[in-house]
């Protein structure tokens, strides 16, 4: 058996080692960052799922690598570069992918071109760096005080804007044709939502990386949608599931030293499987309440 695998299995579940590591400031910062990002993911996730924007989230998160690699080449901060790349990608997806039939192909074309640029920028960069790898798989333990402050500020702005546009955006997401006929600015809301998604994707890259950001922005919301059709309940459940996956993933990864994204994605997937199995029974009981009442003999 691989030595690293043996070490991981032997240290997995070491509660004392986890408690010892929790004494470090960078670990507590990582937990706070995870909690903040999970809150953002839980709020935006149900809207992303209802708008069928899952592939757009994947594309936006991966194109954050394009912005980060361009920033690296220009000698500027990588974090803001990742946000710019992700936001620009999300806005372009919103502008060019209005029709459902064309959305996936449009996103695929733009994403492949952007990733090609990423390869070029990284090749042109004269030095050697692990930044590109950390952006792909996540590096939450590298969140310092300044990064944490920036993350909280950005997340707060996203949440405030989301609260203000939530009701019309939910209406536009559920029935865009009727919403447009009643005067709801569907296109403008779509662009604002694209910016919010782009920022959330770039922030989520810090925990699980560009390749696996779907595990926070999509999986908890998809799991919650299996349990209830009510938008408010779906959002609350999505927040809870995202928090469990993000914070729980970090806690489980501390003792064995395994990448955080491994546990975050696993927890999210297990939650989804459970909700997928339990969900139909709950839905059937709500549709047919008489069937849930036991008959007296």
C-alpha cells in the first residue's frame, strides 16, 4: 500500500490532532472563510439551479484561472485577477447564452478558448509557481488576515445585493416570459446575477479550487431541491448543507493532511445521495397527506 495512503488512514479520525491544529490562527481563519463562502453558496445555489446555470458556474470557475494567470504574468495580485476573469466569463455567458438550446455550446466554446489562454499565460510566465495548482484544487489554509478581510467584504456585498434582487430574480428565474411581460427587467437582473455568480465562483476557488467549485455552489442546492419545492426552505437547507460540507471538510482534512477539496466534495455528494433517496418519500407525503395518516383497525 502507498505510504502516503497508509499515513492518511492511520491519522484519520485523530481527534486530538485536530484539536491541536485548531489552536493555530490560520486554521481558524480557514474555518471562518469556509463558513462565509458556504453562506454565499447556499444563498445563490438554488437560484443557479432554477436558472439551469450549473455549467455556467463550472465555466466561470475554471476561467478564474485565466484571470489569475494573466495577473501572474502582469505581476499583479492573483486574487483580484481571478475575480475579474470569473466575472467577465459569467457576464459573457449571460449575454451570449440567453437561449437554452445555445447556452451549453456557447459556454463550451468560450471556456475552451479561455483555458487555452491560461495555458499560454502560464507558459509565458518566466518563474515557477504553485499558484496554478492551488487555484485548480484549492488552498484554503493559505487564507491570511488580508485575504480573509477581502473575502468577507466581497461576500457581504454579494449577500446584500442578493437580498435586494431576490424576489424579482426568483420570479424571472421561474417564469422569465411572464416576468418580462409584467415589466420585470429580466435581462438586467440576469446580468447582475451573472456578476454575483462570477464573484462567488472566484471566492469558492479558494476552498475547493476551480475544478470542484460545483461541490459548494451546485450540489447543496441540488440536494435541497430534492426535499422541498419551497424557495425559502430550499435556500435554508442549501445553506445548512453547504456549511456542513465546507466546515466539515476542513475539520476532517486537518489530521490526515489531505486536500480540503477531497472531503468537501465527498460530504456534498453523500448529502445529495441521502436527499435523493429520502426526497421522493417526503414529496409524496406532502402531495398525499391522507396516505401519511395511519388507518385505525
